[in-house]
C-alpha cells in the first residue's frame, strides 16, 4: 500500500452502529416488550398494558429521532473475486 493512500478494499465500508438516540428508542421499545412479556407470564393485565405503553413511547421516540436514516448502504461489491474473500 502506498503511504497516504487507502487500500481499495477499505474505502466506503461505512458503519452500521447507529446514533445514540436511535439506540435509546430501541432500548425503550425492548424494555416495554420485556415488561409486557413478563406480564403475560405473570397473568397481569396491568404489566401488559404498562409494557405496551412503554413500547409505544419507544415507537414515538423512533419516529421523532428518525432511526431509519441510520442505515448505511455499502458501495456495490461488483467485480469481487473468490480470492478477495480470504
């Protein structure tokens, strides 16, 4: 590799990590899902509805934070050969 230049295969790799705000929205939805699931097992309608409410709050956060814009599309991989995958 020539000094100061990137290798061809390292360009346009992108990141799929997402923003912290997107992870917050997903975590809130996961917490709501977990609470509602525990409510189903415990046969508690109160926990089920609390979990459903928390899940909806997470969904609203996801819409506000626009989490779908975190998707990174890699560059096309046309022209790659089998030996490139080793």
